[in-house]
C-alpha cells in the first residue's frame, strides 16, 4: 500500500551528505531560489503573508500528522470511563499509566513485541548475509550468466507482491525439493525476505564503485575472496549497509498481509497481526488497545528520528533519478 | 604439435582453472540468494498461473479443471463489485493522494522556517505500522464517541456514520490510506522541487510573470515527469488495497470488498478455494502488469 518502494530499482547513490546547517531567518541567502524570491517574502505585505501562511501550515501539520499520535499516546492513560465519554477530552483528566503495563502483560504485547523483534532482526541478518553475498559475487567475481541472474532477480521487482500471495503461501506450506512446512515459523518471513532484488541492486551498484585495483592488491597479498569481502568491501560499504539495514527492518516491522497469512498461530504472530486480531474481539479494553498501538509505533518513531537523514535522503535520492 | 605449444597450454590451463574456480566461488556465494528467489519469487509466479487452472484440496494432488476457476469467479456477483470498488478506491485515492502531496510539497518548499519539522511530520505516518493508522482512525470514525463526529458537532455540521454507512465507507477508507501514505510522495515531490534551477524562476520574474504564472509555467512543467511516475506508482499501490477494508469494514461487506479482499476471502475464509483465488490473482496481475509496463516505458525513455 505504500508508494515508497519504486518497482524499478533506482540507481543507488550514497545518501547525500547532510546539507550545511542554514542560518535561520527569512533572508538566509542560501541561494536556493524557489517560486517566491527572498525580496517578495522578506518585505512588507509579503512578509506578513508569509508568516500567516507559515503559521497556518504549521498548525495544519500539527493537527493532521502529529495530533493523531498525541491522541494515541494520551488516550492510553485515560480511564476507560473517560475514554468512552461522548465528548473526548483533549488533555487526559485521569492518569493511569499502568494501562501500558497492563497491555504489555495482559494483552501479552510483550510476547508479540518479542516475536516481531525476532522476525525483524533475524530477517535483517539473514537478508544482509545472502544479499551481500549475491551482490559481491555479481559485482566483483563476475561469473558467467551473472547478468542473466541479475536480470531474473530484477524482473521480480515488476511483480506486485500481492499477485504472488496465494502461490507463495502454498509454497511456504510445502517448500519444493526440501519438503519443509514453514507455516508459523520465522523462516516463513525470513526466506522470502531474502528475495528482495531492490536491496541486491543497491548493494551491487555500491560495490561496483569500489575500485578493483584495491581488491587486486589485497589478492596479491594472499587474501582470499572471502577475506577481501570481509576486510575491504564491507568496511567501505558502511553507508549503503546502513540504508539497506534500515529499510529491511522497517519493512518487516510494518508488513501486514504476509505475516497475517503465514503466522496464523497466535503464539507466533507479529505485533501488527496480533493487534488486528485483538481489535476484532471485544474483550480488550480500548485503552489497552491504544497502549498496544503506541507500543507498536515507538520503535518505528525512534528509528525514524535517529535515521531520518538516511531515510529521507534515500527516498529523495531515489526519486531524483527516476 | 605437442612440442610447439608446450608452454602455452599450461598458461591457458591455469587461467582456465582460475576462471572455473572464480565461477564456482561466485555461484557458491550466490547459491542461498538464488535459492530464495527461485523458491519464493520465480516458482510462485509459474505456480500461480498453473494453479489458476487447477483445483487443490490438500489431500490428493492438484488436478486440472480447465477454466472452471475463471468461470466460477466471473459468475460470482462479488466479482464485479470487487473490481468496481477497487476502481472507486483508486479513483478517490488519486483525487486526494495525487493533489495533496503536490500542494503540501510546494508549500513546504516555500517555507523558510521549520522545513525539517514539516518533512519529518509528513513522513511520520508512513513509518508507523499500517495497522496503527487504521485502528487509530477506527476510533476517530466511531459514530458515537469518535473524534471526527465530535469535531463535526462542534462546528455545527451534520454527523457522519463514516465506515458504517455504505455512502461514506469508501471515502473513509481512502482518508486513512491517504493519511498513512502521502508522506512518500510529498518527499519525492519536494526533492524534485529542490532540483528546479533557480534561474528559471528569476528569468520568469524578470519577464514579469506573477507567482501564479511562475507556478503554472515553471514549477508544474518541471515536475511533469515525477508527477507521471508517482501517478503510476500510486495506481499500482492503491489497486492492491487490503488492510483498510480488511480491518475497518470487514471482508464480507459488499460496499468495500476489493479485489485483494476477495482473493483473501476465496483462499482463507468463505470458500477455501485456492484455485479461484489464484485465478483472481492472475487477473489482478495482468491489470497491474499493464501499469507496470507503462511505468517501465516512461522511466526508460527518461534514461
């Protein structure tokens, strides 16, 4: 449902270096000319209008994008009675932070949180290992049919995930050749996650930029292919590994429909799927459910606030090259 | 002859053996990745098409049923409803999801303050697990004590049944979906806006173009490509809508049953019929593939 992942891989470039901090002030003179010039915005009527619009846009963003989150965190601490009032209170009049504790224990959010963390970090690790190996082989070992392999992988980007949902589900119930049934196991999320051509493409493009001379001189010193990867390529690739890591973890944390299908046993469910199931039953007090939603959001909000430069930069860099 | 080429074959052989060694090494590195692609991407694609002509009961082997699955879905009254609903959803989502990010990004780009805040705020909902946005809005939509009706009452407007009335259900789903997803498009527009050369605006200004004319004749033409790309991506994304109807209105509500919901229903709830679900998936795939092909063409021409 998001349009953040382009179907076609976009040329990978390391996220743009953080822009130098601009001086605050209307006429900052940073040379960035937009629709309105600094003089139009900086003087007389334009200046007044600018501040009015700025305030309105600020309030709009606050209301539309931040307020729902405030609502989520603050509703959870209300008593169920206050929560169910026909006229909602903006500031909670009651304060029951224990609701978070209750949700964590009694709704067993702890369990589902742990599951999701296991899936996200395990998936991240296994993806990184396999995807780096493929990208390194394609970029630096250049085997015969390498281009065919890359092409076949990239072709999968054209397939909307939902169109494969049913056959992929059946595959997971009975993996060909191996005969495994992966339903209700972490592998049902981990292995399909490896088949992410976008990450492989991004990694390969980055490895391509590492000069071969560097690797050759290491090989002359007697370093094997694996040693070269481990001690030269990977340390040089930290930025791209970071971006790929963030996107892998966020993707698994946010995923809904696939875990809904392959993790039907409540014991194994992700936080998202468990919240969806709990929300459809009437036994759960709504304030506890709110607390559950808040708990599910916190890791993503934290990741975003820490890595916002990489995330926004990666998104912008991708779209620029179309 | 053996004497004449004695030196070269060894060099050749060692180069050849090195090449073979490198290839073996490379495929050893790629084995895991290729296996995952083969099992969970390439094979399911083929399996999906085959499955649409088969019936499966988990007891015996799958057996061929010809085009029975397709006949069955065409005869299902929900088939037309689901496609119609999906198109309506995509249509309304385009009205909001196409215009709003564009306007927001132009606004953000003109701001000389708080740019960082605007960027973070607009993308925050995209970071949340989708279920969070959906369940949060479920409370906002509540006809009794929900926030939206409280606000409507407060400003003296008639209240709405939101997701619980057939006339407003779809638009309610679009609203939450737009809220949760518009950040991505907004940031992409913003990046495109920032790459518009400032001289274009200066030249237009020197020619006496008003702000409105600058917007129409400089900004919009410069954004044309990214607008087209995002339009296509959005169509592809919204046609696969699932979580909003699944959670907010249920899988058996004819007002909001979409193609994905119907596929889910066929396979996992009502019918337990993977053949029908696969047939429907193939149809969805064909429709989406058309937009994907246009997208590919558009972006390739650009290169």
